[in-house]
């Protein structure tokens, strides 16, 4: 189902698409590729929205900072100093977090209106697409990108990205949904299991130092499920590395409702963010972001998995959010 959700100041309409299957209902906006809501049942069959979002377009326009539910890029997470080398040139992107570039710059993918078309069976999927022109936010190359959101037969939300470029560039999109499996309140009591034996530690500016730190004996060890708590905004190095197909890497569980979220991805990293800086109308810790990604600042770290996309290549990435209850 497609409906008008609002209008931007320049008159551009923003539409909302509703996907529904296997007891799960997900709403997606053409603005920012935002997952506005995800309604899923608990162990008793009662349904609640487990994704933080706003009821109207104005909420997203006046509170852009948290990137609630958004499709972010061209480069998710941070690029140090807003610049990176590529083929002998240094490219300067728009800084929007001190000197650094965060989630694609001042007007990244999250602040663009995407073209949307239905795919597959009615009400089960949509394909969002746009052209990111050469020089957008300082990134080189004209990039044609799509993100296909589908609900599979189990009600899992599958997000599949595909992109091509006409000049060498870097690309690292992700979805920035905040999950609260209880439907409200503080999410710190959720239990997390994460298949990651290392993290990329960061300095005061949240830029990786370049080393890989073992999680054993630290607060970053989620290899066995335990309460999440707070104080996390860190990239975890997934044990599986880069894969051609999505592999399950995380499980988030809310003991009170019984709801379970699983995360499978092709990506080598996952940013755990416990939303300690959320402000009104939300509160710190109201949601947990599990952002599948390549590592922060990879364009400046040749020792990290590469994010360069070249002409003739096809970028593909997939992340699957599964919902269940126990």
C-alpha cells in the first residue's frame, strides 16, 4: 500500500509504503529510505512497534541527528578529517561532525527522496533507487544505487543494496534503525549475542586507531548472550568476515515480551550503538542500533576490508532482520 506521508518545503511529495507478511507489518518512507515502523507479535501474539520512529514527516525533518530508521550513505559511519586518498588523489567530503564526515555528510542518502516501486507479490516488497551525482557531498563518481526492502515468508525484513559507478569511489551504505523489542521504555535490559571476537577501538573522536582489539575479558564480549546495558558506539569485527550471502551474526532478545531479533549480513562489521545521546521526544537508551557495515574510516585504512567501487563492478550487500518470539 502506498500513501502520501507529507510534503517537503519545495513541494516534493513523500510517500509511505506498507509491507505486510506473516504477521509482520513494516512501513518504509521514500524520504531517506526510512524504516518508520516494524510491528511484530510477542510470545502472546500481542503486536507492538519495535523500531523508533516519528508519526509524521516533520519529526524527521526537525530531528535529523539520530538518523532514525534511515538509509545512510554514501559512507556509513565516519571518515577521518572528511578526506580520503584514492588512486593518487585526495577527495574532501563535507564534514558534519567536527572535522569528520559522518554517514555521508551534511545531506547524505538519509535526506534525499528516493524513487520507489513495488517488487514481488503485492505488499511484500519495494525497490528504492536514486542517482547520486558525481561530487555529491564531495564523493567522486556518478553512483546509481538501489535498496530493495522485502518481507520473506517468515516475516523477516531483507534489505539488499546494489550499485554501480562511472568513476572510482567508495561506498558503504547501511540501515540505521533503532530497535526496542519491548515496544517502549529503556532497551538496556535486552540480551545480545554477537559473533565477534574483536572490535576496532577508537580515540576520543570515535575514529578507529587501526588496531584490532580482542574482546575476551572486556565489556565488549557478547559472544555469549548477556544484557546490553549502555555506553556503546563501537564497530565489532564479525568473525565471519565478508561473505557472498548473508550469515547470521547477532541475536537480540527481550525477556519481558519474548521478542527476538536476529541479524544476518554479508558485511564484515557491525556498529553497536546504545543510543546514549538520544533526546526528546525519546530518551537515552530507548533503542539499540545494530548497523551492519564495513569498518569506519576504511578509505584511510588499507589494512581494513576495502570499500572502493570501480566502473564495471557491481556493489552488492544484504542484511536480514528476522523477527520471532519465544
